[in-house]
C-alpha cells in the first residue's frame, strides 16, 4: 500500500508502525511513555528490538532512566525506505519498498523508529563496532575479576564472551585512579572499574531527585564523584550498585561477602513498609546475603529503598526464638504445646479472651487468627507502626500488611483503637486469656504488670522481648523469608513472599501451626498447603474474591479498594 | 594574479582603526542593520506575504553562505530548520570559542572589529525572531570578552541593542559568556550545555538537534563569528551579489589562517575557491613560501583535525574543462582551489580555514604525537570510543617518540583510530582525533615503521607482548 510520505497520522499513543529487525517484521507503538514522566516519546530502535526479541548489548541504556547514549555499545546499522525526487517511495522490481541503508550507524537506545525502517543488529560492521567499544572499555579497566564483587553479574564479562578478544593488544600503561573511595555510608566506589556510563548519576538525579553525583576531570581521566562536600547518602543509594553494569559501585554491606554465583535467588517482597517492593532474596546455605529490587511496574518500578534493603540482618540473629516453651519455660514439643493450648481454649468463655496480631503477618496467618478469634469470641486488634516516609517508595506505614489486617477483620478502625480497651479489660480482670502474635504489647500500653494478671498468655514471635518473656506458651515463628504467604500492600496489591531459607530450631511458619491449632480447637479441617489455604481465604473474604494463589504470579494482583 | 579580497577585514588592520563604536560608525557601521530593519513586507507573485525577517532569511539562502566554523554547512539551510511553531523562544548563539589549533581568524574580528560581528549578529537575530542571544567566547580570549562587553555597552547606548531598536519595535539583548578553557565547548551542543551551566558534554542527535531542542530545550541557532559577519555583508550587498564572490557553491570570502614553516604566517581573506592552496602557501601576497632552503613536506589544510596532505600528493577531481564540461583531472595538492568542495573531494576539508604548513625539517611522528596529545587532553570523555581511543593513540605515539616504539606501531595506531570515527561517537570529536592519525600514518607510513623498527633494533630484548603458545593437540 503506497502512502504519501507527507501524510501525517494523528499522533495518538496507540498508533502502530511496522519495522523490520534483522528481517523479522514487528509492529511497535509509534510512541512509548517516558519512564519518568509518562510523556509519550518516539519509540526507539532498542525498544523495537525488544519487541522482536533481539538482544542489543548496552551499558548506559536502562529502560527506567533517561537515555544518555554514551557507551556506544548499542550501535546498529539501519535503512529507511528510499524516496525519489518526487518524494514518492522507490519500489523494488517485486513491488516491495527499496531500502536505502544509512552510511552511518545509529545508537539503538536513542534513535526513533520510522515506518518501514529496517534495523540490522548482526552485520559484520555491527559486530566489529561492538568489539571496538568493548576493547576500548577494557583497556583501562582493571582485570581484577577474581576479587571483584560484580564478577558473575558483570556486563563487561558478559559481552566479553560474545565480543571480546582472546588476547589484548594494549601495551600501554593503564590509567590509574583512586580505589576504595568512600562515596557515602553504604557505597564504595572503585574509580578504575567505572566505565562512566552515568546510570548512577541519572538515577539519583532523575529518579530520586538528589543531584548528588557527577563527573569531574576530562577524557579518560574522567571520574565519578559525589558533589564536593556532600556525601551520597539518600535512602536509595544502593540502587546504583544494582544498575552499575560493572563493579565500580559496591555495597558496603555485601562486598566481599559472597560470590554471586553461589547465591540462591528467591523472588519475594520487602516487608519493611506498606509499599511491598518486589525483591530477590539472595541466600546461601540458610543465610541471607542481600536483597535486590525486582521489577514490578505496579509497585516499585525497579527500585527499593536502602532502609528496606538492609533490614534483613535480624533474621539471622543469634538470639532468635528457637524453642517451644510451656508454663515455667518448660521445653515442649509442638504437638504437646498445641494440645495444651487447645485444651485451654476449650475452657474459655466468650469475651474473656483477646488477640493482638501483627500487621507484619501474612494475609493467611491473619485470616486463620481471625477465625480463631471468632471461635474464642475474642476481641482483636493489631499495632500501628509509623515512620517517616518519602515521595518515592518508603511509606509512612511501616507495617507491610495493614490492609490485610483490616480486610481479615483483625485490626480495629483505626488500627490500634482496641488496644486501650484490651488493656483496661485485662486490668479489670474481664480478659483472662491473651494471644499475642509478633508484637511486644508492653510497648503499646499493655505492660508487664498487666500481662502478669493474665491466666494464660500465648505468644508467638521471632525475637525475644518483654512480652515473650512473660508468656505461658511461647511459639517460635518465622521471618517472612522463611515461609510462604501473601501481603496486601497499601494500594491493595496482593503479593507473595516466598521461602528463601529454613527457619532455625523449632521455629515454624505461623500458618502451619495455626492450622493445627484451629483443627484441634474447632475440629474443622483446613488446608495443609499454602496454596489451598490462600484459595480458601479468597473464597471466604470478599476483598480477595476471584484471587487464587496461581493467579498471583510473581508480581501479585491488585484488588479494588 | 592572486590577491586578498578584504570584505570582513576591510577596515580591521587599517592604521588608526579602533574597535570602538565611533570608529565603526565613521566607516559606515550599522548601516546594514538600519537597512535590514527598514525592509518592508512584500507580496510575492503567488500572493504569499513575506515579512522583512523572512526576506533576510531568503537572501541568506540565496547567498549560498556556508558556515565558517568548520563544517561548512549552509547557513540558510540551518536557519530554515529552526522550529518556528513551537511557541518557545528562539535563541541565537555566536560561537566565539575559536580553539581549533592553527585557527586565529575569529580573534582578529573580535579584537579589532567587534561591532561588525555584533551588527551581523543583530541582523541574524532580527531575521530569526530572536530576542535573547549569547556570545560564547573562548575563555582564553580575556581581552576579547572585555572588548565585546564594551562594544555591547556602546551598542545599547545607541539603541542598536535593547528595547525598540532604532524605533523598529524590535527588542534584543545579547550577553557575553566566557568559556573555561575546553576545546569541546566549540562543539555546538557541548557549547549549549556549557552555556546552561553544565559540563560541556555534547548532546546526542537525535533528539537534541539545536534547531528544535537547543538552549534550554528551545530552538537555537549557533553561528560562527565569521559567518555572522558575512550576514551583515549579505544584507549590505544583497544575497545575489554576495554569491558572485567566490565560486559556485563556495561563495563569499574566507579568512584563512596560515601557520607553520612559512615566511609570512598570518591571516588572509580571500574569495573562496579563487586561490589555490599552493598560492596561499607560496605567493608573496600570502604566506610567501617556505623558509629558504626548505622543501614542503606536509600541509594540514583546515585546522588540526583535517586530514593531512603530503607534498606532491595528487588527486583526481572533477573540474570544468575549457569546453565547460566536467572532466576528471589530476590535480596536485598545491593546485587544489581553497574551497569547501575541492578539499572534501581530495579527502580532507577546509574546516576552520586554518592551513598548517610543515617543511622537511618536521619530524612527522613527533608532529602527530603533539596533535594526538592535544586531542587526548581535550576529549570530554563522554562516549567510549573517543574517551579511550584518543588517550590510547596518544600514549602509543608518546611511546613511539620516546624510544619505546615497535615496527608494528603504525598498524597498531591505525587499527585504534579506525574504531573511533564514522558515527561511532556522539560528536565530531571522534573524527577530529582519529583523522590525523589515520592520515598521517597512511601517508607517512615509512617514517612510522622506521621509527618503531629503529627502537626495536636499539633495545636489547623487547619483552614479548604476546606469549608464545605451544602447539596443542587438536588445534
């Protein structure tokens, strides 16, 4: 179909144009939203190549950042339909559009596609250009891979496999620059490894809004640095370590701790606030070494905050609760403890029990606890947890599942409203049995004196505190990284946590022993698998209607609020 | 007889000529501006209304004026690319960051006749509906910046600048901005970044074509000092008359800077294409030939980034024969007409109009090493091939000129240089740093090979750069 080249189609974002990538025709939108502003920008060659599933190597390009175009690794050749002097397309004898090949290459990351464009990514010239760029990047790069933290996830290593030379022809002295430069409280910079792609500069300037990093000096002596007199210390600095394509920016927390190829990667979410950033938990032999953000457009884009990222060390603490304890701190088996507790429950008269659960627990646990509370006729609530938030990801609500606690009926409106009432009812002797899950209630107005008045105090927690020390029954629970389940974030995104490491000692996933406790107490059988339990909860709770464990996938599902 | 044609430098070197406004006015200054502002709208035969500014733009197009900064791009065409419908202000920047080694023509204008440049600039601004313009002046031109600021003050006092210029209703302000000593600030998008207060990293094109997304993301015109002066003369004499100067497609005059091993290094204004490279170097009215007893070895015809010519080099060029038909002719390097197209046809360029002459006393390896060191020092370091390649070549040349050469270094240098230009880099600096290496080594390969081989001879045992591999089974 011949169209006039002058004809300007209306620039609506749904307009599609056809291009060819290495001979394969693909249809791409005419414009693609800017990752930061959402403003429609012309679709670029690299985006078209992604649609065609053709990989274009790159260092500086990052789909979530403004384009810089400086690494030159994504150079491709291309052609556009030839136009005659009458401005009409020139056709080949077979009627197809004649393509006039550009004499110069173009960077795929910044060059817009146009109708009928042909992109060539695998020509000898393109290969030669990639080899040239890689060689240039390597001549002044220290070849210290054996001791480099990035080894194993380094773009230089990756592309060396495809475009590297087996031997270097470089016989000059390398440029030497400072090493182990302290850029901020969490970041160390190796100037020599830096390939000056400016990803970190663009991230912190354009995503975080902290224009903290820049380049000084000239040419090959260029060096990345923090603004003079300033330290690189915003709450998102560690993302620069993730997006650094090489080993220049390293995390003080992770460097030299573990070779990345030994890490088991578990897709999960961060539970340090109500945002629920998607993460990959890196662990080895039941020890967690790092969190990294995992892309989820509906939640955290590709980022996470330093606060959430580094909030994992407590999981491996030496003083974790690892034993089931009964009255007078007697060691008990799970079976014995659960039997004793359920026997106690049978004697509870309605209104004499209260249950305080944590909004840091999973939907499933809160759902089971709500069920138990109903059976016991217990008043329930959970504990609010506030902190300073920011515009990007960190929520003022530091509970990861406040919404889940509300939807399952555990927490009062507003959250914590029942806590003074429970305290008063304990003081008056009305409440004789208290169940506490994952909270130190002595910090929210139910002091050790009140706890001492209780006939039965059943506590499940992960780390010791004043409440756990007062417990008649102490049930060691699991950190989020030691179990499976779901959380509902502040916007109603239901997302899975997955088990990365085994819990220590007798510690056990709360939903598992709650399931048994409810069976003992009510005689009702539940689901012994998290999948079944989730689906049962979805059937019972209107807000979770239509959800299933399988539907949640890796990035969760948003429920209407 | 070849001769200078002083159009732009008509007065600059006359005895008693000073850079102040009074002197400029005494010599007919700002008459062209008055003429430009007085141009009345007219109706074309097709009924189209054409205002004064558009008539000036059409006249500049008609004049065939090509940019005098280095690329030789049509000025009229450049102006025609400006996005006039964006609703954003249009900026004009005078590129006075003259720093290509060998070039010293803009300096003559800025220091001796600043009002001429200002007049051309004001006209260019009027023609393009610009109300705020900048002069980006090379940091080393300390006095030049002072002279310009004085000239601006004078022009403001006489209402050649400011509000309602000469009662025309047209407003314009011009500011001088001094660079800080980086060559890359002469690259127009690097210049724009620098003017915005940022590091002078040239911008990627697309999307940042200055005509659409220039200074502060507004449509912007960047013109060289000499180009803007030419605009004044186009208005004064008319585009068609200006186009009669020089040769077809290479119109007007150019100020040529000649340096190196000649008797009379200096600047000479000539009609473009009316004199040959050889005349410029050898004629007594120009550089006056080489020093006595010396023979020509090489010429860099258009600023240090232009590809070098070797003495005696011959080119096959299409030229009009006596019968008026195009015929291929063999032309000696010295017989090349000094214009844009002939030098491009000969594989180099007239660039910034700077001719660097080297006689037979020149150590060509040293000469290239010197140039390479300059480019390695000036690479902004933004994009990979230029950042790494320019320093690599410079280091190799340093080694070669300091007794550590190898016979293979000629080949080595070219293979590095080949990975830099041709669209691999963000800006033309990639070409600027690699063209000298490519051309010097190609044309004087023997000297590079001999230098390296001599070093190898002298050294007792060169550590092997490549380990010897034992033959392996299966390979």
